[in-house]
């Protein structure tokens, strides 16, 4: 039986989380969804393939199997909004990013959401917590890199066009300033447009696990999909070949900076 969460063990302090790459949907849930939802447009397609160098950095990886439409593992279990006052997809989304209905009929009720939380949300967080604990056991600290992507134009979420590289550390609460500065310096010096703690400051994972005082440095990277995906939502190797060295250098900078006393 296929695991609910795909994991690889690491040897370095680095843990890479891929919470929105899953495309599996249980048949009983898929049967209730609209054709628009089943396109899975809001998926972070191909992130593990983009970060194919993570193993070379000794990273542990935690990868979602289930679609974020089943349950969003980067949302609070009590479904508190990430950005109060702004629209955002919830723990169990009932609309896509462009406002299309996810379900043909009624959206899941509280009992179904609770059941999904136990069945699909909790295993991801158990695996992530174990990976972080193992990194701390090995090195005394962990660097958590939460990997995401999004379309560069999404009017419901932000105005205009999103920068290429969007680094988030919960306004500095999730990562020591010296470490985020080291990673962001690489992004800023690259050919890509870059911002730190802009529209995307980090989701539930970054905000919950990032705890510099306890040795966990968490950064979320939200990439514009145009930096690495073709029109078929597969990695465009020409694009990815330019982006990967930047991502790798930024991760290496964070790892190196985390070795210094904070």
C-alpha cells in the first residue's frame, strides 16, 4: 500500500517540505468534485523534480501524496486564516484560486473535515516533526525549507504580477535574521525578481515549526511557476537549469549561516 506521506532520510540539517505537490484524491471524494477542481490547477506541480539536488545537500524530504483539495496540510488544523481580512484557501477548500466551485453539491461539513484532518493532515505533520527532530539530533539544529509555487498572476490573492522568488519567514519570527539574510542575498543577486516577507510570509508550516530559539530555522520559498514550468505543468529543463543553481546556493547559504551561533 502506498504511504500517505513520502519521506526520505537526510544526513544534513536540511529538511525540505513539499506540502502542495500531491495529486491523489480518494475516489469517493473525487466523485463529488467539479471538472474544474479536478484539473488541480492550484497544485505546486513538479517541485520535487525541480529540487532534484536536495539529496546532494543531505536533505531529508517530506512530500505530500494527497491533493491540497482533499486537505491543505499548510493550514492550521482549526482553519484559522493565514492572512486575516484577505481571501485564502482554507483547510478543506471549497473554491479554487480563481473562484471555481470544488464540489458539485454541498461542501464537506464539520464532521467530514474532522475526519479528513485525522486521516490526511495529521500523518504529514507527524512525518515532518520526525524529520526535524532527526536533524536536530544529528546537528543540534534544523533548517526547514518549505517549497511552494504559484501562478504569477492571481487577482484573488494579490495585485499585479508576483515576483519570481518569494521568501517568507513570518516577518522574521520563524528564522534568525542572519540566516534569512544569507539566503535572500543569493536571491537578490540572481537574475530573478525577489522579495522577502512580501505577499507570502510563510504558511502554517513555516509559522508553526520555525522556532529559532529551539534551533529550527524555517523559510518558505514561493516560486512563480513561470520560472520553471512549461505550459503542460511539467518542468521545463531550460528554465529549471537556470533556476536550480540559485535555489541550491540559497539553501547552502542558509545551511552555512545556521552553523554560526545565533
